[in-house]
C-alpha cells in the first residue's frame, strides 16, 4: 500500500525526471475476457485523455466497454479535484456503486485521477468506503493492469498512490474517443502553486515531453487521417522550461504546424508564460487556430496577488490587447473565480470592469471552493456562499452578453467547420469552427470528418446555426 503525502508532493528539485517506456505484461491479456467495463470521467481535457489511455490498457486485458455502469463487471472513476463540485459528484457516484455492489458481489470498483492523490480522500476510502477495491494515482496510471490484477488475485483493497515530482512515460496505448481530432500531452504537472489550486500536488512538477516524441505522435495522427490536435498541459506555455537546451512553446508550435495537421489548438495557458514569440507563431501559421484560452481568475490586482498569479490586472490587459491586435480574428476565452477569500465588492467590480474591457468571447466561471492543504483554504476571511452565488449570477449575465455579441458578429459570414457528427434532429450535422464555436446545419452525413465551409445564418449565446456552402 502506497499512500499520498502532500509534503513529498510539494517538493521540487532540479533533478531531471526519468523517461520510461510503457510495457504491457502479456500474461494479463486474458483477465477480462468475457467481462465488461465502464469508466466515468470528471474534469479537464487531461483527464479525458487519461481515460483514453485507461480504455486502451483495460481492453488489452480482454475487457469490452459498456456504456451502462449497471451492466459492468469493472467500474473505474477517473476523478478531478480542482473544485468541490467535482468531489461531490464522484463521491455521489461511489455511493450508487456501493448499492450496486450489494447486488453484484463480484463487481470491482476503482478510483484514479487527481482525487486519488489527496490525503483526505484516501483516508475516507480506507476508513469509510472499503467497498472501493483499488485506487491508483496520477503518477503510476500506467501500472493499472498490474494493480487491477493484484486486486483480483489477492481479493483485498489495493491503494497505490505515489507522491513524487513525476516521470514521463512514453508509449502508453490510447483508444481515442474521436476519429477526427486528438489530444496530445506536451507537458505534465505545474510549478505555479496558485494559492487556491491543488494541481501542483496532484500532478507533480512541470516536466516536458521530448519534442521528437510529440512530433512523431502528431505525424502518426496525420497519417491516420486526423484533422485536429489539441496540445495539452496544465500550463502549456511553460513547455520547455525544464530542458537543459533552448526549445520552448513557440518552437514546438512551429514544428507541429509544419507536420501539416489541418488544425492545432493548445490549452491551458498561464498569462505569466505567454510570450511575444508565441503570438508571432500563432499569427504566422494558418493551421494554428486563432483561439486562445487565457485564464485571468480575477480582475483585482490585490486578489491576483493573494492568488499567487504573478501578474497584475494591468499586465494581463496589456497581454490581452496585444493578442487581440496581432492575431487576426482571434477568439479569447478565460476562467474567472468569484468569491475568493477576502474578495470585496470593490474587487468584484474590478472583475466586471475587466470583462467590460476584454469582452470575452466565452468564459468558464466558478465559485471559489477551498481545496485541502492549499494556502487559500486557511485564509480567515472566507466569503459567504450567498454572496458568491450573487456575484456569479451578475458575472454570468455579463459574460452571456458578450458571448452573444461575439457570435452575432459571425452572422452572414462563412466559417470553416470540422464536421463531427449528426445532431439530435434528423439530417442536422454539428461541428466546430476554427475558433471552437459549436455550429449546427443541415447536411448529408457523408460530410462527417471533413472540414467544410458553412454560412452562419443565426447566432445564439452558445451556438450557431448555419447552411452548408461547400468543401
């Protein structure tokens, strides 16, 4: 049994992380034959991509996927710890699985992802949720087949969660959920230690993949007919900072663009690391999409300092305006937290002023929720929940206003769309523009998987309606 340890998880050294190569034990290839598995994913795109790895590893063991957890012999929850809501959803699902296991005695329940790295979560599982059969952490997810085998053979609760700076494991198999667009990890972990965030503890230190491995993966995707990649990381534009040679995010973006993949996105960015060179490369290459997710979190410099964000409101606005000015047609989204400890009405109004200036095309807005062992959770002046909810409502009203304005600008214009599938209505297709806007339009399903031209005929706050123009 290996338990999470926040003291170890916080450590950062100058030691170079080890690169490992995934090896599957062929002796485990028949364990799941004739059995079914179900996986539930919570959280960000990194978690979604981890799930693609989990599916591939589990299916190598002989399991087949089922989309109803009640029919499964194995259920895995791939969890998120960034907000309390994600916690509650995962624990609620575990409660349902407990009742299912009372009916199906042989059901195996596993938990992985960021919640697995939390001391409090593991304590609760050991003491109150003994029906959970295994827990595996983010650093050793590639050990999943071995941990599952151990769980089955020993018939006891297995917990294997490493707390360390982290290694890079190449060659983990992947079963991609989408045949046209793919996630590609470029950097793991985070060293920013924002005072509200638990990610540096759950995902380890910043460690960049070798650029050759990334380029090779993208080239293989091009050969397989993929139209789009999203380069992933907790802080993608810190890519390369851990190298002992000069190669950074702008270099990687340029090299990925040269592979010829039609569409490139990246997320998530930290304003602190967003360079002029990155802006120039995005503007230079047509296949790097004009979409930037630039989390601000607050419009108050005082609150930003308490958050440990390392920039002021004025510095953020300077960067924002530079991106708007130098990247033609760029769409910018953001993250905003309301109700951070000590946030005053004046601080909140500064956030509204920032939104008025930036007129974000879209935003993810959240109520602050304390995360265990983070500095902000210990701040004495926590904000009342009713105040948080009121501020979130006011913020969302403003965000919705500018989201609609952004979409309305596209009416009667022709946009490039990657068609992803059929909608709920007959003969209605859906896809996403080159700025990540959802669009629905009538069309033949032979267009699915293609990048086509669509004229926008109607714009709503969160989607567009259009008509097919041609390829």
